[in-house]
RNA sequence: GUCCCCUUCGUCUAGUGGCCUAGGACACCGGGUUUUCAUCCCGGCAACAGGGGUUCGAAACCCCUAGGGGACGCCA
C-alpha cells in the first residue's frame, strides 16, 4: 500500500476563505490519521487574478489556524516546486505527450465563435460545450495555423459515448455520461495550464493518493480520470466533501457572509475555536464530544463519519464555542497575553496612536475615542444616520457604492482609498464632508471621529465590509430588486 | 434547460434494520445560583420531506415524487 498523501491547493485570487481552511483541515486529518503527509500547493495559473499578497494572506491564515503543512512553500520536499507558476516546463512536457498520443488537440477557435456557439446551444436548450470544430482540421491545416503562430488552446478529447463511473469515498458509485463532459481546455492561449490539467499532472507527480476536495468538483472528476488514463497513470481515490453554506443554503459566499479567515481573526476569535468549529461541520467525534483540538481530531479521525448534507455556517454556535474556549482554556495570564497581542498589535497601535494623540486631552479620553478600532459590532440605529442633507436611502447607497469601490481595490492603501472616496463624492455631487458622514457613523458608530480614510485602512477590508453591511441593514437594508438597480447604476457611474 | 449530488428539531448533528414513545449541542423559553448581567446548574419547546415497496420489524435498504444545492468558462 502506497503512502497516504493529501493536499490542499488554494488559488491565490482573493481573501483566504474559510472553505479553504475547511478542506485543508479534513485533508490534514486524513493524512495524519494514516501516518501520511499533507501537502500545500499554490494553484496560481490564472495570471490575471493571482497575486502575491493573496498567496501570503492564505499561507499566514492557514498558519494562524495551526493548519501547517508537511510539504509545500517554505517547507520544500522532493516534489517541488509547489507553486504552479514555477512548473511551466513540467506542463509543456506533459502536454506534448498527450498531443503525441492523440488524446489532445490544438483548437484555434476564437472566443467570439465560442460565445456565439454557447449562446446558440443555450437557445436550443442543448448542453453547452465545444462542438469539435478544430478536431475536423486536417493535419496540414493545423500545422499551417500553428506555423503562422495563430493564437490557440489545447483541448482534451472526450469519448463520444458511454459514461464514466468512479467511486467516491463517501458517496459510492457515481456515473456521469461522457456526453455531459466538455472537451476541456488544457492549455490556455497564454501557454498556462488550466486547473484541470495542472491539477492532475501535479497530483500524480506529487504522489497524492487521496484527493479530498469540495463537492463542486464532482462533475469534472471524469475529465480528471480520463487524463490519468491518457497518461497511463493510476488515479487517486476521490472524496467530495459537502459545501459550507450561507443561512439561505446557497454555497458560502462573501456577499452574504463573512468568509475571510482574516475577518474571524480581526473579530477576536481564537484560532483553535474556529478550527474546532470547522471540524464539526459535517463531522463528529466518535465520542460525541463537541469541543476538540486539532490533535484530538487527527487522532480520532474517520472520514466515513462525514455527513453529506451541506452544513450552514452558523456564527451563533461559533460564538458559543469561542466563549467556551476563552472560559475553559485560557488562564488569566494567557488571556491577558493573547488579548494584548490581538488588541495592541504593535503595527496596529502605531497606526492608531497618531490619530488619537491629536484629539485627546487626557489618557482617559482614549478609550471612548478609539474603542471602535477593537469593537466587534457597533451600536447604531437608523437615527444615528440622521443628517440634514442625506436621507436613509441616500446613505445606504453611499455605503453600498463605497463598499463596492473598496472591494475592487487590490490593496487598501490610504491614498487609493482617499482617491476613490473623493471621486465617489464628486459623482454623488456632494460635499466630501456630507458624503463621508454615513461612513463615519457606519465605521466608528459616531458622527465625529478620527479620519474615516485612515480608519478604513486600519480596520481592514473585512471589518469595514462587516460594518458597512450592518449599517445598510440598520438603514432598512437593500432589497434584491434595489440591489440589481444599484449595481446597474454603479457600473455606469 | 441538461446532468450530478444531497434531504433527521430553526441550526450543527447522533443514528450503519429491533436498544428510537429518535439522543446530544447551539438558539429560544422557564426555574435555580449570582448585589445586576454573564457564567454555571436544572427543566421545557422542537425533526426522520411525501408516497410506494422490501421485511416479522424501517429514520436506516430499494423505487418514485418533491424540495434544496452544485456543475455546465482560455476561473479555480
């Protein structure tokens, strides 16, 4: 029996997501329970969206949670490099094999043609997918286009009949007809591999024995299995975990819930409590005990105890559990130390002090002026937003537009934030002073406070988002219909 | 629209054919402890989606229906 090796393969294209931590947790537990290894690989093949900052944030969030990896960036093993952008040569060698043995082909279709095709298929209520146009190209045609350096992708061939049957560790046999599977692009026109290709090649080369991933991958598993066959490799075991959900049961998303691990850190949750909470999403200790540490989960782990209904991420229960950890696990001395490290992190204090210093007359003024920097949620009501020039719906709109602008920013820098806010105020045809008013209330709970721009930067996007959301809710919320209209207006702003 | 997956209290779940008048936890409601509040303790509320089978026996196995979710990108 080969060694058990599992992996988590995050894509550094955004905030570190609790779903990533969730899947990482189960992979780590499974590997360690079997005396195996847990690998971390960065899937940064999307050159447009991948950023170094996101990668750093993801790595540090996983570390914060205690989800360290046995092999990966910063912990090199024999199977590196662990960043897909550094493995280009490997992919080009491997795609050549598929081209040579006829299981992949070059496709010169333009994206315009493909869009048109998809539109037509949708209209005909057919399964959308590539129609095999370039498969009909003669070898000569293909070569001349290639020689002319015409932009193209490489796709995999798919059997035209029958079905793919595979065994999921939790669900048993799953079968999907090949007619449902698209001729997946393997290499993009920029030369980078797609997820599907890089993932299979890397999992094989890194000797991953069990692929434990989210349920959203079930439908593409046939493509992956077929790729293993094309290469003549043995496929790993597959296990699809249920997806974490919003309270409305849709897939957990930041539009509806705080999903960033950074948010939970900024809100003062204990990493061990958050991790414990994730461990009880779809899983229970054989003993039924609800409070357990990572080491206990690993020692008692049994993948067959995973239940398949998608669990709703319920902050109330997390709050209870976190409180339990604080009460039962922290001595007064530890509490002091950890609270101080959280609230008075030197880099944070260094940013806050200059703002407070110029406004206080006594140290005793500091707490009331600066408390919003460490508060969780603020006590505000609709009357907090009463203003001579701005009514509730206008305030909600200002808040929503500001949030969208801030979210689009790659980095929340002081100057960038100021620029965005100034521009928005001008578009609203409001004096900056009036425009900023709802933001002051939403972020600090008061109409008068330290610079809102600096405050946004210090609070960070996660807390800023949560407060703006809460404020909009307090102001009566935005209905789905309104949101649609606002989004349209925002785009044309 | 097509395909795939899923379905036990409001929520997280236990349950692998008899131990189930379905257990625990969160939330909620009551009571006790506490100078208040919280903690803590005690109690209460509350679910097998529906319909057919299989079986001596079904929450568990099979089928159908319904509901929910996901996938259908040169994103992962």
